[in-house]
C-alpha cells in the first residue's frame, strides 16, 4: 500500500511539474487547476481574518522567528533553520525549534507526560527516532547541541511547552509563513534562485502555497542557491511585492562527506573523479545531482523517490545491487535522506551523505542586524493580542 501511495504521489508531482504528457495527465491538470481557485479563496480568507483582527495570533511572551517559503519544498529551509539556531544559541539565547513533524508517526512513551507535544531533544540526547520525530526535526536535533526541538501540529502548544518546561527564551518556527496562529518578531521567507515562485501555479495545480504578492508579509527575504551572479531581475520582481524587506543572498555550501555506517568524516576532495550512484527523496533531486557533478562526481546511476520517502531495506538492497553490478565506488545521498534509511548488516558498497551548511554571500549586514536585535531583545516580552493583531494587520496591508 505504501509503495502504491508513493507511486501515486510521484505521478501527481510529475503532472504538476509538466513531466508527464498525455490525456490522463492533461485531465488531471484541468481538475487541479479548478481546485486551485478553491484553495486560493480559503488561503486569502484566512489571511484577511488575521489581518482584520477577527482572528488573533497567540503571543507567548518571548520572541519568535518564522522561517518559511511561498512554495512547497526545495528552497533549502532546514540548513537556514540550523544556522540561525546555532548562532543564537552560541551567543546566549536558549533556543527551541518548533516543527509540525511532517510525515512523522506519533508514539507515546509509557510513563511520560500525556501531553501530545513530542520533545525530540532538550538540547542533548535524542529522545525520538526520525520516524517518530520527522526527518527534518530529527536532523536538526542531531546537529544542534544546546537547542531544543519540539514537535506537534499545534505549534502554539509546542511553544508553551518549550517555554514552561524547557526554559526556552527564543523560538524558531520551522516552516512557519502559513502558520498565522503564532505571533512572530521576524518572518524570514526563502526564495529559490532557480525557481523563485515554483511553476507559478497555486496548489494543487502548482507548487505555490500562496500568490507571489503575499511576499509582502516577509520582514527578511533570503534568496537561496545563489551563485554570486547578477540577480537584479529577481530583485526587481521581489520589490514589486515587498518594497522594504532586506534581501539576503545565500548558497548551500558542502562542507564534508560522512559515512552512513561508521560516521567517518571525509574531505570533499575525495569526490573528485569518484564513480558513484545517487539516491535521494527530496523536493529537488536534480539540484542535488547537479551539485554532485559540480564537485567532480561521475554519476553512473541515479534514483529518486517522492519527497520524505522512508526507505525500506528491500529498496536499499536493490539499489546497492544495481550499483555493484555497475562497478561504482559508493552511493551518495543527502543528510536528510540518510536519517530515513534503515541500517544494513551486509553492505556491499559504502553509503555516504553530504553535509551542507548555509553561507551568506550578499547581505551579511542585514543578517547580523537581525541577530543583534534578537540577542538584545528583552527576555520577558509581554504584548497583548490587540497589539499583535495590529502589527500583523499593518504587514498584510503594506
């Protein structure tokens, strides 16, 4: 059943991204286009309700930073969350990351607090595996010592738990642009340089969660996957939707290879001339594969699954055998994929994943100014709901 659902999901993604042609694909696109109008009406109404103060965001008493995007996946959000959390934590704030735990499986621990909130990490040991935490929260918890990671669909409750039980004084709302229930100090919106507004269609026909003009809610705009080239045309388009938010350009910088089984760290130089297979289940597998080629890898085999796919031992064994027959030296994957892979007892060739970090290449001063404002923000911040609603109203109407 799971494999069937994955195939259906992949078919729908291929239709949306125009990778499929034919009568069935055309009919599905027409249906999805009709549903997009309904989806847009619901999204617009919800934003208007918050903007008019008919619905009010919750204020939890400490600063909240939202990191999100207008599109579905592929902008490289997780490394940005990691960078921000690490910098704030190292400089004295007690940070908690609030995540919905997309595609995670809920598991209760006997004897524990019956609260639905799952604490993946209090800043030290991991308390859930990737299946029960979600791959992104698990990866963040594994990489960030001293930062709590809390998971639940109700991120207001997540924040309350982080403050009252874990002593957090600053919250990072992961994938939070559309989560209007929680008042935030800053709204960081990520835009992929390679596909700034997805395929320009609204969900479910396209990859846009909201129309481009909703970018006006952003306090900061991060253009990801930048390469230092001239982005003046993209800047001009951004300024049509948001005239004031600082624009920061950044890139995903590979830092090292890590062996999936042993944890051994290897230099990037070891990729030069390497004959390898690529395995991924992310929103933009093409971007990952192109990145490997730029690092000097000769990709002999590639295989991709639907985003957030959880690998079975059978799938992994099958791909390893294909790579062995092809005579490749190793299998390369992403760090996010590695946390969704089962351990194998007899592994014929090594599996290694690429560790990625965010590097700011333009607009460092805007990032530093934001960090400074958060560091000097008084720890107890009490604002009433009317004040929060007025601030959101002004940003929606801007």
